[in-house]
C-alpha cells in the first residue's frame, strides 16, 4: 500500500521572475517511527528581463504518518513535483511525497466505557434499590428488610439524611458505621417490614 502526502511552499525571489529556465529538486528525507523530517533542495535558473540568475532554496519539512499503519518497511520518495509563478516575485512549489510499503495494522476493538459525570452517576446509584432476605428469628415466619443505597452529597449531614428518610440515628447506625460523612460515601437506608 502507498500513501501520497502533499506539500506546498511559497518562496520569494529578490528580483522579478519572468521565466524559470531550469529547475531541479532533490530531497533528504528520513523517517523516525511515524515522523518524516528533512529538507527539499530546489535550485535552477530564472530570467528577469534580459538578465539570467540562479536560485537555491533549502526548504525544511516535517510531517507525520498515521498510526493506523505499520511503518516498519516504509520507503519514502517523490511522486510528483511542479511549480507555478504566483506573481512576479513568488514561486509556489508543490511536492507530492509517496510513502510506499505501508501495511495497515489489524483493527483491534477496544471497549471503552464512557465515564459519566459524578452528579449523574450519584443520582443513578440513588435510584438503585436492592433487596436482601435476612432471617430475623428461627421461627417459620420470614422477616425481610428492603433498603436503599444513598450516596452522600455535598452539604449532607446525618440529621438531614435522618429527616429525609424519616428514621432515627439508631436505625441508621444499625446498618452503617458512621464516624464522619464524606461526599461519595454509601449509606444503607433500611425500610423494615414484617
């Protein structure tokens, strides 16, 4: 597989350009991993009125290959080179670099879970209600407790949580170890039924 990498550079002359009488381009490109760097040497002769003069430009280049390719055996060369006189003192140089012997890396699907903003995650966790069956006594009657998981938010206090769920501190401490509340702590809020 090969890939064409276009490059364009405008260069200015000190004198007016009537005609380019000869032009050549050479390159010194190297590759390090996915980076291509080096320079282009563009030189030749031009006519300005009755006078003829020479020109020589060293144009630096820095480019990159996409990481979807395996570049271990890649070869760099010039596919095309052309120029145009833009105004009487400006030359527009176009160079197409060809990177050959490219191989596409095999596609590897990565499963990335999108991280939800903390507020949305807390609200969703609050909505989760889990049920557990707990034996209260060895009698034949079953006793069970349903509970909610509450995530502590900024500004919450023990008393505000007790008030919200209409319970006393003893009930809350029966299912939770509470020394101090921190944002993000999970509290079990029991709803006892018989």
